[in-house]
C-alpha cells in the first residue's frame, strides 16, 4: 500500500468546476479526497454519485442543493453530507472562488458519476 499520495494537477471538468484529486488510489479503495473550485456566478452540473460524499467548505459562499431539500446557504466551516444516488448541485453566490473538499466513500471513480442534465 502506498503511504504517501501525490496530488494531481487541477483540471477543468464538464461539471463546470476545477478539481484537484488529492487522494484517489486503488490501494485505498475505501475513500477519496479532492479539492473543488467553483468560479463566481457558476452553478455546477446537476448530478448524483453512487457513493457517499461530503463537501467541506473551505472558502467562498454558495447555495447547495441536495435532493428534494430546499436549497441552503453554505460557507467556510460548513460540512454537507450527501447520501449515495441523491441529486446534488452547488452554486457560487459570492465574489470569490468557492472552494471545498469532496470526501467520497468508497473512493470516487468516473463510473459512479451520473449527470442529471
């Protein structure tokens, strides 16, 4: 098992945000960690994952949509739990980048992602 992970380069995604994979390894299939950056005025693609996910907001302001819940404001220090197969989307409502960590269990893979747009 690798005991040290090396972050990947930040990349633009079809989800309308930038993602940096911090931990996503076949040797540690139980969890993955990524940093996401959403530019001001941008709303990410409506989607669902077949894994559990948590958003940990680091910077910026946003409006979070989870399933059928009423959208709610998020900011630094907030953590949002998203059950598997539940629709999700986040909008950057501020003037600076919205940055957050995405923790997935088990680890994220592209096959667990479904666009709802």
